[in-house]
């Protein structure tokens, strides 16, 4: 019973925390660029404002356009139940392993692309085609990178992978783990539309990907999609933080260890957010035609991760 | 203790290999020189680790010589060449970036396959890093044959040498100091000769694209 309560608490925490993470990255980036920047809680205000606004829908849009925000949001909410954010093992571990997580995320991407195509605006189509290009290259890498860890743990269950790394701390420094971390970090940037692949700070560029697809959305639909994107970022951060550096994740369901788990999660998120902010300040956006090269770097890293953890077992 | 030692060696070897892969993905000479410098620093760190855990004092000297030659002298010479040829970027290699990355992944796999008997025979705690060193050797060879600019090929050659040094350090705790010194001298001389060649190629063709050398046949 406590397990199910904890699952629910974990999902709610992820949903509430996610806009703050996006705000934190934006704020850090602004400070690094000598701007004052909006406070980290600005995204909450934006979401609140958008939820109160009316929805304007193009006359050409079909039911898909109305359904897509809910599908996208539901898919990330489902993933928050399956990813080890605070504690392992969780009762829902048996329902979905790493493959379910990867394909739930892909389901959201797929519907978002359909919704981009649906109203027939040229930007939406462009965004959708680019998103599919990126997703087709990034998705196998996510699976492969986590497979490298799964090989060590002997299970594709995310909870078991975390538990295994905690019992064998040396594994965290093995080449399999390091290569997989590099691969997953690059994919995180690609999947969540961060800088070398997509520019999250603008929706007035011909090169945009995520913003191009949601350009036609307004009001609470837009709020849902923005929120889902923020939760996706949080999910990737907690995968990076908890699969590779699992210390802090609660193994027993006592209040003390859970408090430690929340604190360590916050620390990991702040570190990763700082890394992303520094990276986004240092580098420029890649040309679209170089994006597949970046993703093939991450694919090769993931491939090496799988081989070395397979051969060095 | 041994497990920490082997973890550190594998970690170092992985980093050395990753710096080797940068050569395939980046295009500017500046990035190559930085990657080579960092690779040599990590290589020296691995050597010091082996010296400390293997109680081999000669290896400290080897590490010192390595830092002097490959972190200070050669990068400085490379930077001087870079100032002159900075505009010569690796824009059209024989094999495009995405394909060469996949090929290099396969080469590392091949490295794992051929060092398997070696790893199985060895009792040393450093053995797990050997496939990665072999992978670096193969990837660097691939850089040398698939890139057109002479400067990229030189960096590829230097990384090949780093791979061989790493293999020696991991496989046998280093070769005798006197041999190592000879190797370092060879590397330096080889590098200087290649430098002269590059300047000559540039003099003749106003470019360091080695494809131009094909014209010499006529």
C-alpha cells in the first residue's frame, strides 16, 4: 500500500517540479550571459496564464489536433510512474521496464508530430519532419545506452538497474557506464530540444523543431504541451542522475531515507541543469545537417557501452 | 585495491579512446590539438597509476617524458602549424562523418575480438583496458587513411602512437625506459620530418590536401 502512495507522490512531485527545472535552466543561462533573467518560478506563472486563456483552433484542424496534447501529456505522466525518481523497488516496476519507457516517450513524440502536420501550416510540417529525423536517430540510442546498464544488472527493469549499481559501486566507473552516460546526455539534449539540436529560447527561427510543431497551439492545449516538455526534461534528468549515480535513491520506504532521496534528487537536478546551462552558453546551434553526425556520435558511444559491458562482464 | 586499480585503468583507457573519436567528429585543427593534448594528459595519468600500483619507479620517468613531449612540445609545434593552416579544415574526408563514426565503432568491436585471447591469458589487473587501446590503434589508423588533410593525418599518427604506448603500459607495465626513450625520440623525429613534409606540400600546392599529390603521377 505504501508503495502505491509513494508512486503517486513521485508522479505528483515530478509534475510539480518540472516547470521549476526549466525555469532554473533558463535563469542560470541568463546569469551566465550577464542578464538578470526571469526567476526560476516564471514557468509556473506562464502555465497558470495559459490555462486561463481561451483556445483558438484552426478551422482545418481535425480531432487529432484536440487529442494530441492529452496523449502527449498522458504519456509523460505514465512514464513518471515507471522511472525510479525517488525510491526502488516500486510496485509498478513489473508493469513497465526500459522498453516501455522509451516507447511511451516515442508515442508522445509521434502524436506531437501528427498534431504539427494536422492544421496544414508549413511550419508544423517542417517541425514534424525534423522531429521525426531526430527521434529516429535518438530513440535507439536511449534504448541501447540503458541496455548497457541492463546487461550489468541482468534485467531491463529500471528499478533493478538502480539497485544493482548501488550494491556494486565500482560499476559506476566502468567504461560501459561512462560511454552510456555520454550517449544518454547527448540524447537528452536532442530529445528535450536543447541547444546544439534545437533552440529552446526562440519561436521565430526557421531552424526551430519543437516550437515549429506547437506553433498553432494556444491556451490550455499549449500549457499542457509545454508542461509535458518540462516533465520530459525532468524524466531525462532523473534517468541520468539515478541510473548512473544512484546514491541517495531510497531503498527502504522510511521517511528519513525518502527525505534524503528528495534532497539528493534536487542536488542532481541542479548539477545537471547547471551543466546544460553552461553548455548552452558555450556552444552555438548545429546546422541541421550536422545533427545526424552528433547523434551518430552518441549512437557509437552507446554501442561501445553495450560491447564493453557485454565483454567485460 | 586491485579492483580500484583496474577500474582506474579502464576509466583512463576509455577516456583516451573517446579523445581519439573526437578526431572523426570535429573538423577544426584547434579541436584536434586540444583532443591530442588531453589524450596525452590522460595517458600520462594512466602511466602514473600503473607506476603507483605496480611499484615500478621507471614508469614515473616515462610519464614525465610523455608529458614533456606530448603535452608541451608537440602541441606547441602543432599550434604553430595550425596558425598557418587554420583555414584548411577537414571538409570533405573520403568517408563522411556519420559513416566513419559507425566504422570506428565496428573497429573498436574488432579490437575487442582480436585482444580476446590476450585478455584471457593475462593475469594483470590492467588487462581490461587493452581492448580499448587496440581500438584506439585501429581508429587512428582509420583516421590516417580516410582523411585528406596532411595535418589531420599527422594527429592521427600521433594518436596511433599514444594507442601503442597505452597498450604497452597496460599489457606489460611498460617497456624498459631506454627503449621507451628511443621510441619518444623516434616520435619526435618522425613528427619533425612530417612537419617539413607538410610545409613542402603547402609550398608546392598552396594546400595541405594530400589528394593533390595524385597529380605527381603525370
